[in-house]
């Protein structure tokens, strides 16, 4: 029989520490990271068999887990460092923790490559990733004696729990009302409000028990006070919602009690206190409104009348709320289908009526986390906008509702579905389509409106967190589908990230945003605040250099008339790295205006910049730069070799006369040079002439060889110029023979 030993708290901490080290070594998604997470998670599951939480606390200079002191210098050092960084005294992992949540939690502690990166907030990280099974500073421990015995504070159990809940009910009737009405109450709100470890499930169960134990008189008193408070708070709501809450509260608080006996008394209390208008009382408390089918029948009758007869809006919204609050999914689906069909009405008032009702339903489904119902409406709306012939007024109404759905979809990170919806609007908004101008305007306005800061922040956070490549590609496509000006502005905040994948993703999207990126980047490069330099040097500080470098890079990828003038302004920047980056980008742009700017770099004080500019001019092969290069050779002999090569490659036959002038020393620009320097130029010229291979050159080179052979130099030492001349002559003659041979073959 196998014996399972419960892991010690120190052992679990050691495994957590080891897992974080592995995560720091391997990229996200690597098999090693999955295995590393598995071990500590399994150990925690063993711990959770004995207790419902695993609480790590800092008590003075000690680390305590579930009240027990932990030894181990390496582990303690890392934990103390994290607690100090986060200004935190405790961290609680509950038994509801999933493996996925645990993996995300561990990734938070992976140290960034950039040591200057801003510190991250653990509470914000947990909130952003919706991890509710890990709490910060929920439980606290205090040192009792010097023998390291600690006691847990603010934990309520047993009879104390019941008493505490009773006090909460008494002091917080609005919370009790929300629990009775099954409204969403978040666990973390309980901790923030009451400072005790009370589980929402415990509170809900205890509220139910205590309500059942109330006498009829007590329940009437409770109802009256709650209803009065409820209606005061709901003055901002429409009356349909408020009255529905009245009915729901009465129904749930009465439960199995004798309603026929109590309802008249409730009506009397409400009437006497003026909580509900007298004419609404009988309507509200008709027992048929508690029966789903009768409510549905009444509602369907009213939907049928829409557009043909006047419909009581208040009564309609009352019935609609009861239907969408029903637990019967089929009833809700049927009602929503019938109502959405009315969006096709030509009557604007009818459509506004429908939109108000569907907006209410969407908000209700989102608040109550009713996924099926939410998706039902979203899918119906998507089916409508897929029709490219959809009239403008219906598209506008659907867009109003889709704005609500998209907000929730972004929160839930449903990127594939978001992309599908955006494609329908992008298809309509582009200038090349044949859609009516009104339809284009609706689509453009929709895209602009949904491209708000909150949605862009969600997308950017995904890029920064290193999600899988498939998801990154999808997010890039969504970013390209949104308002390009806003996206370009947002991406300039992250296009210098340490994470290479995130940085490249941002650069990729910026390069595809066209004019929007150009405008943002030109503004960035025109702002003096961008060019902050290291003290006492010409170099930009690292962060600003990365911004400038990446801005220049992206400009090189986008066809635009603005980019070359913007780059030309950087030709005098004191930082050599900036000038070199501009040269490289101008070569990539490769337009005639690039040549003009590149020629200005021939006057640069740095050899590397000048020579890179000459190389770029050679690549662009524009003959308009021949004369400036020849002039440069006359006055800058430091670059003579690379300049001569450029002249030969660009000019070819057009440069032969100039090259021969150099060979025969007839060019004034070299006459003052020392013999050795002249010889270096002649060798370079002969190498170029040999590669040019023109038959007219044979006679000139032969004449030069004969003259050179007469000199004394050839008798005393090895003449490198003569060697180059003979080599060039052989190359030219060989090429001429090949050319003649191929010509004869063609004639034959």
C-alpha cells in the first residue's frame, strides 16, 4: 500500500521558488515551464486536503505559513524581497486556485530583462487577470511570544461567524437585499468592507437561514425598510427596473410563506409609506407575474403590437425584465428572437423601443454573467451586419448594441469574435467600396468610437505579456482594424519594450498603419523633448535612442512624402547612431529625394557616416550623384577608395573619361598628392577599368603599360601599379574575346 506524505510548507515554498527560476530561464509556453508549474501546484493540492487556504505572511523579519514559522535562507530572502517590493504583509492562495491561475501568478515574479523596468503591482496584476483565488493582505499574523508562536487575526468561524453575519445583515440592508436578489457581490468586496475572512457562500447560506427564521411581523418590517431603501436608490433607474426589483424582493423574501395572507399587508405598508403609487399596487402583485408562461404571453402580445399600436413602455419594460430574469433559457431566447426581428421596422420609434429593451437585456446578462444569453444576442446582431446590403438606419441601430457587446468581449478577451465583427465594419468603411456614403460614415464612426483607451489598453497588455504567436497575430489584425491614429499613438508607448516579440509586434503594426504612423512618428522626431542626451555627451539616453531608432525604422517601411523631409532634419544630429540609422533608412526608401539627402552626408565629420552614405549611393545606382562623388574625391582623399568604387559602379561607361584623367594624372584634384597616394588611386582606377571591360579601353591601358615599363621603378622594385595595369588589360582582352565569340555564334 502506497503511503502519501503531506508536503511540508517549506517544501511547497521551495518548489514555488524553483518554478519561478525555471520560468525566468525559458520563454512562455516552453514544456519546461509547464512541468515546473505542475510540481508546486500538486503539492498545494495536498495541502488543500487539510485546509482551505495557504497563507504566506511576513511577521517582522520572519516568514510564516498558516501560522508556522519557516526556515531556509534562500527562500526567505526571495520572499522578503517580494513582500518589501509589494509593500505587502500576507498572500493567501485558496483551494479554488486553478492550474492556469497559478501559472499566471508565478509569471508575475519573473524578473524583467531590463533592470530599469518600472515595478509591477501584484493586486493590479491579479485584478487584470481576474484571479480571485489569490488574495493580498486578507489575513494577518501577529507575534505573540518570543518563542515564535504566532496567531491568526481577523478569521471568523463557528458561532462568531453567525453573530458577525447577523450584524452585517442589520447594518447593511442593501447588501442583504443584493444577496436575496442574487445580484453580483464580489468576494473581495466583502473583505474590503468587513475586514474578515467570510466566504460569500457562507454569507449567502446564513442570510437564507436567518430570513426563514423571521416571524411574519419581522418579515413585513424588513420588507418595508428594504423596499423604501431600494426605491430611493433606484430613482436614477427607469421605473420598470425599480418595480421589478420590488416584485423580486417581495417574492424571494416571502418564499414559502402564506402569500395570500401577507400580500395585502405588504400593499398596505407600501401604500401608507408612499413607497409605491397606489395605482401600481394591484398590477405589481398580481400572482400571474410570478408565472413565466403568462408573462411571456403578455409580452409577446405587446411585441406583436409594436409599430402598429401604441404600447405602454413602463409595462413592457416590467414584463421584459421578468422574462430576461427567467431561469428558462428557451423562454428568453424566444422573446429575444421576436424582439430583435423588430429591428427591421421602418418605424424609428419602434426601433428605439427595441434598442432600449435589448440594451437592458445585454447589461443584465453581463452583470449576471449569463454567457449563453449574451452570446445569443451577439450572434443575432452579427448575422444582421453580415448582410452587406443592410440599410443604413438598421446598421446604425445594430452598431449601438454592438458597442455594448464589444466592451464585454474585450474584457473576456474574445479576440477571434471581435475580429469578425470589425471586419464587417472595415469592409464598409474603406473608400474603395461601393457602399452609400451614409453607410461608410456609420462604419467609420463606429470604429472610431470603439477605439477607446480601455480597449487599446487590453490589446497592448496582451502584446506585452507575451501571449502565443497565433494570438499575437490576431491582436495585430484587430489593432489594424481600429482607428489608425489612436492605435499609432498607443503603440509608440510600447515599441521600445525589452521583450523582443512584443517590440517587433508593435513595429510590425506601426509599419502597416500608413499615414497615421507617419504623422505620429514625424511629430515624435520633431519634438525636442525626444532628444534627451546623456550628460556631457552627444549620445541620446538609451530609452530615447530606442524611440528614435525605431521611429526611423518604421518610417522607412511606409510610402509617404513626409518621411524623407523628416529624416533629412536628423542629418546633423550630434549622435552618430542617429545619422547612421538615417543613412540606412534612406537607402531602404530608395527614391530620388533619398539621393539628395544622402549626398549631404558626404560632408559628415565621421568617416563611418560618410562611407556608409557612399555605399548607399552605390546601391541606389543613381547617375545624378556622379558629379558630387567626383567632387568629393577631389577634396576628400580619406574616402578615395570607396568613392572611386562608387563612381565606377554607378557611372560605368559614363565614368571612363574621369577615370582616365585620374590614371594619367590630368585630374587637378590629385596632382598635389604624394606619389604613393597617386599610385593607390591608379591601382583602384585600373581595377575598375578592368571590370568595365570596354573594347575602347584596350588601347588606353596598353599605352599606359608601355609608358610604365619605361620607368626606373620597374627595374628597382616590384611595380604594383604595372601589375594592376597588366591585370586590367588581360581582363579587358579576355572579355572582348568572349564577346566576339558569342557574336560569331549568333551570326552562324
